[in-house]
C-alpha cells in the first residue's frame, strides 16, 4: 500500500505540472480558477458598449378600406367613393452604431415599409434617421442619423474567430422595457433553416433574446460586435434559450456597400445550383462526413463553368474554411466580396482538387428592355422585362430563369384584376412562344380577341383563357 500510494502521488504531480502548460499552449482561453475570478463582472464591457446600442422606433401609415366599399346600398346614399381609414402601425427594435457619424446597423424587418424612423440613445436623446441600404434576403438595414454630431461606436470583430462555448453578451430593448443586457455562450455556428428568408448562416446563442432585441448587439468579451441579433426559436413568443444572430463578417460587407452608396446589395453570381449533402449521398460517394454543397447544375458560360465546376462534385471548403451546407457556401462567397477570387476545395469521384472561382455580379446577358403594356389586352398594367441572371437576382428568382417576366403589376389595372403577379413568366400566347418583350408587345397590339395564355409561376405551368 505505501508503495502504491507513492506511485499514484508522483503520477498526479507530473500531470499537475504538465497540464497547465499544455492547456496554455493550446489556447489562451481559460476557465475561472478562484473565487475572486468567479466574482468578476461584465459591467466594464457594458459601460463601454451601451452607448452604441440604440432603440429603433419605426412607424408606417396604412390605409384601411372601408367595410362598406362596394356595397350598393351604402354607395347609393354616400356615393361611389367610400372613405378609407388611415392607421398608424409602430414597430420596435434595436440597432448598433458602427460609425461615429451616426451610421447604424439593424434588421430589415424592424424598418421595412416604415414612413418615419427614430432612434433613442441610452442617454434618452432621440434622433430622426433615414434608411441608407436594406436587404430583405439578409434581413439587414443600414440607417443614418441626420446630424453632424459624433457618436460612440461598437467596433466590429471577426466572427470567423468565434467558437462554440465563447462567452457573449446580448444588448437590446426587449418588449420595449428599455436597454437590457443578457449573458450566455455561443451555442452553435453555421445554423441554417432558421427563418424563411434566403440567408441561412447564423450564430446560435443561449443569451436571452426576445421581441425587441432584433437589430441589437451580440458582443464578445473584447467588447466587439460579433453578430446582429435577429431571430428566436419560440412557439410562445418569448425566449427559450435559442437565439440567432447574423455574423459580423456579413455585416462588414453589407456596411461597405452602404458606405459606397450602392442602391441595392449584390451577392456574387456563381452560375450553379447546389443541394445539401445527405447521408445517402455521402455514403454513395465514400465520404466520411455529411457536409458540403453538392453541385446540381452548372450554367453554361457562367463563373462556375469557367472555374471547372461540374455537376456531381462537392464543394467542401472556401479558402480553406469548411463549408457545412449550401447556405454556408453562399455566406463564404458573399463575405469574400465582389471582384475577388476564392479557392474552392472540391471532391470529384473521391479525389480532392482545388479550383479558382472569380466572384462577379450577375450579368445582364440580354437587354432587359422594360415595357409597360397598355391598350385593351389582358396584360394592360403589367411591367415586363427580358430575364437574365441579373434580373432574376433582383426579382429573387432562380438564376437559370429565362423568357419574359412580369416585374410589376399596376394596382387596379386589368392585369391585376385578372390575377397576374410579379415573377410570372409569360411562356406563350395563343400557342406562340414569347421570347422577348418586343414579341409580347407585337402580339398584344394584334388584338386577337381570344387569348390563350400560358404562364409559369413558382415552377408550375398555368393556362388561362381571356376574351
């Protein structure tokens, strides 16, 4: 027994000598080791950041149609024009000042459709502001306070350095109660299929996020912005410990576009479609991990085709950073930026190879030739354009879409009453294929009397008859 006890003691002593040095060599992060460290406070970080987090108040005026409109009895006594009611709708969110001139980043859904936007600082002052740039796909918006005053800012960090388990603070205005700080950790990375918009790459956190936190800051222990809080996973509307933030590196790219004065944020055009790698696909291709983006289709002459990308290949990394799913691939390409080239790691028939992909804006392969259709036709009131990858991107349509598309429908027009909608592709009229807007105008001017119209809507063919 004495001998055994001695040998165990020596082994434990050796571990105690080696373990701290090895742990420090592996990472600079550490866990609390004393009661004094357990009593440390986030207060200095909060004081440093709170002045840069604002409350966003957005108001819009909506017209409510009179319930008596169209009623013959009431129109007989009050005339054809029934009065409509105006109502004011308000939304509440948060935002982060990222530039001293009063530039603010928030969520698009906080300010979408707003007629009047104000921000309130933590010191109680309020300022009007305007929208500089917004994008519903990314759910991001950049606002600008209309003043020459200098404001406190929150520096934007590198979200690619964030790791699961990192401590974070969420700052915002939940339920309109006022600026609130909650703490937690990073629960997961690269989350997708969280919201219905096209963007699918989120930081997940268990720091309490509630309605009103949207657009607020997710901050690391260096006092840097690592994400914009944007969504919660909840059936009852409250925090269940699962919140999601848009990574700061995407915010940087979006902010740079706003500073450059662009009117619409553009993502790189790849010229290919992708699908998730399932366990069945991974097994069939002999992969040991279920991750990556499976190439489904490559457009002829596009950037992907020029890079040598082919259907059936799997993209597993961009510039050496792992790609978990197709949404992650889009995120990596977007944050790389237009005008750059990226290195793709691709698996083809079990062999890994490297391809260089140039990131360019979607091309307008054929002139859009926008036309507004008039006269006495079923199309009167539609705005049509020739489809190209750029027009398809603007209308949030698949990039391979082709033909003549309805980009807008004038309110109360014959086309609107007949049910035409934006994104409808006019395939044929009376059996004649419609290949361009000029052909559509020519057919419309011929006034055949009977109209057999075939349109494509959300991938489905619809045939309609009009007289």
